[in-house]
C-alpha cells in the first residue's frame, strides 16, 4: 500500500508530501518525548479515576437542580486529583474560557482589591473583564483596580517592576501560561514556579491564578504543583479531549473554589446545584483522552514549525524550542499567504471542508480576521484550526488536531495552497 496515493487523492502534490516526510525524519526523537509525556499524563488520569471510583452510574446525568449528581461530583474530584488541587469546579454552565477566568476573578476579588498581571497584557477578551477596555459589569465597575508589569524585551520577568507594583491592595495575581495572540514566549511550568516563589517572598498570602488555557498536559507538571492557588481553563481546548461539547474548569484551593461556586450558582447554593444533563460521559471520556489528543496537537505544531522554518518563515516557537502550549504561529508576511494557509486548513477539515473562509470584521478587533475551522464542536480549538488578523506581520496562529494524522494533512494542505497560489519562494527542498 502506498500512503502517497491517498494523499494524492486529497490534493497533495508529490513534492509537498516528500518535503513533509523529510521534515518528519528529523522529528522522531521529539515525537518520542511527546509520547512519554502523554503516557505519564494518561496514567495520572487513570489513577485519579480509579481512586475516585468512577462507575457506570457516574456517566449518567441529572436534570433540574442537579442535587446529588454523582457524576458531576466525581468528575470534580478526578480533576482535583489530576491537577493536584484541593477542590474543583468543572461545569457545562461555565460557558467558555473567558467565563471561567471572569468567574475566578470576580468571585475571589472584592471592591478595593487590586489585580496584578506580572506577565504583560492578558488575553484579549480579559481586557473587557478587567475593564482595561470599558465594559458593562467589568471588575473596574466594581471598584477593583488593575496593574500590569510587562515582560522585558528579552522575554524575562521584570522582577524590579513586579516588586514595585505589589502593594497592600494587591489581592490576586494572574499569570497567563500560553502566549495567546501575543508574540511573547509561552511560559513553562518551571518558569511559572520561579515567578510564584518570587511573588510569595514579597507577599505571602496573595492569591495566584494561572490562565491554563492550551497548556494542560503539555508537560508532566501543572501550575498547582509549583505553588499556584488556582488554575483555570476551557473544556473545548485540551482537557475536553475534543469530546466535551462545552464547559470550563477551575481547580485549586478549597476556599477559591467555594468562592467561585457561590458566584456561579448563588450564595447559599454553591457547588450543590447545577444539572449535568447528559454531559458527564463526554466530560469523563474527553478528559481520559486529553493527553493523547494534546500529544497529537503538539506533534502537529512542531511539524508545522519545522516545515515552515525550513522554507525560511519566522515561526514562534522555533522548530527546536521546548513546547509550553499547543499554539504555533507562522509569520506569512502577506494577506494572500495568510488567506491561502487558512483555506488549506479549512479544506482539510472533516466538517465543512467545502466552505471557503473569508476575512471579516470581528467585534473587538482593529483589523479584519480570518478563521479556519471545520469542527465537530462549534469553535473548538482543540480541533484543527487556524486564524490570524489581516495586519503586519500576517501571522497565522495554528492549533489543535484531534489526531496527529489529521494535523499532518492539514499542514501539508496549507502548504499546498501556498504552492498552488505561487506564494512560496524558491523550491521545496
Ligand atoms: C482561549 C483562551 C482564553 C479564552 O477562552 P475562550 O474559551 O475563547 O473564551 C483565555 N486565555 C487564553 C490564554 C486562551 O488561549
């Protein structure tokens, strides 16, 4: 059987395919490392599931108030044990990552408190949560102030600046693990640990939250193991394993989770209510698959980095750099190239492969944005997806892939579209 035959049917030329194979030859060791991390994390989750006696009954759901939802309560224990927290809130009622982060912040801060970001500007959508951009219901409207210390130009922490920014009002520190749509480096768990120890020396009892989006199961350690009080993320990214249809999580100190639960539902009700409907099975099963899915996404990211780096493109992180999250950016330099790349990803999707992505004026952005996603779960970015704003340097942000093989065809197809449109300089060697 010749694998190329089927690639050919999918529109991949021999030269693009062969270039991909050449790049892959040098990645065997990296891939083995990712497999080892996945193996470790798989066992960690399995152990948490066994310890907490996940049963067939846990896979059923509740309706109405959702009192005594065995599945929901057990799932939260499994998350807490896996991520090494005291308690967890894992709910379909948390609508997305931004909601989970807003919930963690709003429930643990009080009027007069100050929030500090020591790693620069947080993810775009948090600007409105915090009130950096004025917005209805922001922390600023509730009298919660905000300070930010940017990273130094070489990517290091500005320890002097952080020390100067911490004051008697500083109640909560937010650290974003993944770079999001910034060009700064993502943070490894060890670097997060370094920052946390420094901050604790200045103010011991400050609450430290880590925005864990896109970072889960990339390493064998998670931020709670290096001193964070809370980690927060989305279930339609890594920990949902592609099966969770919606939801978000917060894991950490008991008191932080209690605060969040009483804000999500109601004072007096807390974690006791919240029907899981028929979602428990997908949330358990997706979490179980998450290390493997994350591993596939990492392989796809590193493959893309090395393929495009070889062709002379600037990629972040670099092809041989250590991975801290599953996002890969490639500077494509022109609008045409960015559009062609996204068309290639879209055309390689299992769902909506026949539609053509077009740039559009997305709310909250100062330039047009193009997005490619043909996903089983709407907006899921653990599934193969790519997007980028149509402005200099025309960087595409690429992530996900439910399987490594799908990631591979997606990336090959992105390059094929660039080649077809005559947008790749030189020859493919
Ligand atoms: C995706 C993401 C968010 C927000 O999640 P949504 O589910 O899109 O609301 C926040 N922070 C980071 C770093 C992210 O990657």
